[in-house]
C-alpha cells in the first residue's frame, strides 16, 4: 500500500511478469483488435445497466452511447461509456486478477499458435489487449451503485498498478490509452473509423468517433423478414460487399431453438461455375464482428455464400480449433444446408422462368451438395432442372423420364458438347427425341452419382450408341447374285478393307436420317472410365478413341456412291470416299490427328476435282 491517502498500489495477480511482453509480441500483427475489445466491453456495460434499470426501476432516461476521442498532442485514445461503471472493489476483482491457474501452462499452451487472436479473451486478457498499443492505460470509472466515489486505476505495462479516488462526476467508464511511439495510426481518425466500421459497425448502441455516429444500430438481420423489402435486402448486401452485382437470392435466419442464430445469407451472382473467390460469411457475436474467415460454419459445397451470421452462443474470440470441435457448429451447418435446399425448392416451384437463369449460377454447387449430403439430395432432387433439346428449354429428370417412358424407359440421353455432338442431336430432333445437356465438369461425376442412387436409371451420351428409334427396322437386304453377298455385307467388307485402323469396329445400320453417311460411337462405360482417369491425372493421358466404332449408314447416298464406284471398277476413288466418310465422322468429334488432317485436306481437294 502507498502512504498516500486513498491511494493503493499493488501487483496484478498473474503470477508472472512475462504476460505483457507475450501480449505485445504475439498479438502485434492483430493489434487493432484491442478497439473491438474495449468497445464491446463498453456496450456490455451499457446493456447491464439497461437490464438493471428495467428490473429495479431506476427510471434512468439516458441516451446510451460509446464515445471515442483522439488527442494527438497527448497521444491518447479514449473510450468512454455511460454504462454500469465499476467500484474500486470491482476493479480489484475484474481488472487486477488475470485469472488462470498457471502462467507457465499458459505460455506453453499458446506459444506456437498460428492464430494469435485465440489468446485474446482467454483468461481475462480482453482488456489487456490495450497494451499491444499503449505504454500506459488509465481507467476512470463511476459506478451506478455509488455515485459519490469514482475510482482511478493506471498501469504502465508491467505487473504494478495504482488505484485511487478521482473526481469523475458522470456514471460509466473512461479508458485512456497512452499510445506508444509506433502507434501513430490510432491517432488518425480515418484509420480509427475503419477499425470501428470493421468490428463495431452493427453494435446496438451508438458508437461515436469525435461526436459523429459511425455504426448502424439496427442491422437488417435484427428485424423481422416480413417488414423488409427486396430493395432493402439488396441495399444491405451492397453495404457488406460494395461494387458487387445484386445477389441471386437470400435467406433470412431467425432461430432461437435449439440454439440462437440470426443472420442473412446471400448467394452471389457468379461469373463462372468455379468462381469461389467471393468474400466469406461475416461472423458476429451479439452484433460484434468476430471474423470473415470461418469456413467451418458453412457446408463445403456452399462456399460462395456471403452475408452475416450472428451467433451469440459462440464465444466472441472464437478460435478455429473451437469451431472444428463444437457440436453447435455442425448444427449451424445443417441448418444452413436445409434452408438453402428449401429456398431452391421454393424458387423452382414459384416461378420456373425466373429460376432458370439462377440455376445457371448455382447448379454446380447444388449438384456437389447432392453428392455430399443425403439430406440435401432428398430435399432438392425433384426440383433440379436440366437444360434440354426439347420444346421446353429446361426440364426436371422426373418430367423427362415420363415423356420418354414409351420410347426409352429409364434411359437418359445426353450431350456434353452441343457443337461436337451436333450431328447426333440433329438426328434426335428429327425423330422427335429429347436429350439433356450436361456440359459442366461436375456432370461426369453427377451422372454416375444419379445412377448409383437410382439403380434402374442409365445415362447414355448421344454418341455412345444408336437407339432403335433412329434405326429403320424394316429393311430388305439386297442380294447380289454373282457374289451371293448382301448389300450390307459388301459395305462392311469395303469399309474394313479401306480402313486399316487399330481399335476400329465397323457397324452397318440403316438410319431414318439419310444425311449422315457415318457416325463414331464410343462405349459409354469405357469412355467414362477414361475421362475420369484423365480428369484425375492418373498415369498417361488416355486415348478416348483407342477403341471406337464407325457406324455406316446404308441410307446415305454417299454410301451408295461407294458401291457404285466399286461396281464401275473405280476402287481407288471408292477408297478415297470411304476414308473421307471416316475422317468426317472423326472430325465431328474434333478427334482427327495432324497426320490424318493433312491427308483429309489433300483428299478433299482430289474429290472436289472429280465433281
């Protein structure tokens, strides 16, 4: 004790003198967090007084606020509130005792942390984060319980403190930071405003910097969704993410059981199917900003989500390790996944035309979510839409299967490149048949997933085989008496003789469409396996055409021409025409080699010269 009347001196009960160097050294890169701690403590002091006022009927009619003042000459930053205040005994209890069992354990436990923000808030260190930026800190405070005696506490960044009476007349607490020489940025109002906007922008009490209010006390998520317009939701989104396009849709969360969670999450407009570089969800605790890097709260497949989540049951200084092991976090993920699924179903049912452009942005993530979560799959499966070559631009899978039930039950035909497979799609359309367009990278996996979920369902790319609906069934085989060979046999023999290509199979069919002389067919399962291997980069690049089939269309005039040339003894020209038919079929797949391309161009010139 000091000999000075009413002045007390002593040591802060932390059992070591290493705590201040630890704070200053380990947390220096995140030093602006001290302002969040002071302001949130001040708001908490105001809330406590408001509750007491309500319960005890004190009839206080103050305009509650937190004031931040900068004095460049004195090099001080002061945070003042008109909340509950403290007595000298409360200072001794809450400030002088940094409560943890062993300083040595503390140092050992936290010395290797990558995320140093985890330390703040542990063991009563929130207030002491001020020593990251200050050489000396003062507290001047007057409790609502005893308005006659104010207390003054000061500490110069070591374990010694002084506690005495002071002449403060206004109820509340004033914390004065004497900034050290390296912290000029906190004497600049512009910089301080930025820190306040980052951490304290949505606190429910007025936060004033040099008398000017800087925060929004009533953020949109604290209001009822029924009283908020679409324009207000969009305006709030632009506040959070300036310069962004309007979001595709949003979900307003207001949950009080089995845990507390409020917020608004937005699905942003994306510019490509793997555009996941958007800002993270902003996490708040009682409207105090915590972090915008908490992927643990969001299902992996919903990475693009933006917006705010206010989880008052989570600690203000939430750590990544805490989030990974906290059961409530898993429940939050499940809620978000369920709400997004419900929103997708709602949008799809409400207005299909309006939903279609939204689907183009979100389909990759929805499909991934369906593969990752059974609950998500069950909720959205019947509302997933697919681009179609039919009369309707989009269709659901159940609707497609219903329309195709008589022609190809439980079989889905699809294209993954409308340009490359244009010939095949043209034939489908000519016969009134419908194919789905599955042209995203994820669709290879998604097709296999759907088949595993529906064992009777089979997907076939339009170039994997020729459905019987495209084949002319009643075709008489013309017998050539002198050779006793059918027309089909002669065609097959001619093509096999002219095309000595490893892995090539010749198949003869009469198609209903005579405009296509030949088509390349690739076995669906073999092709899928090779494409998967190629995507995963396993081993050498697979040759998708190592085994392939040339379907020769006997209805084509070009094939008739081959037989006529042979009958006329012009086998060389017939051979050129056969090779041309094959190369044209391969060219439609963009699969012709450089060597064959040179031959194709030379041959094309010869054939044109014969016309």
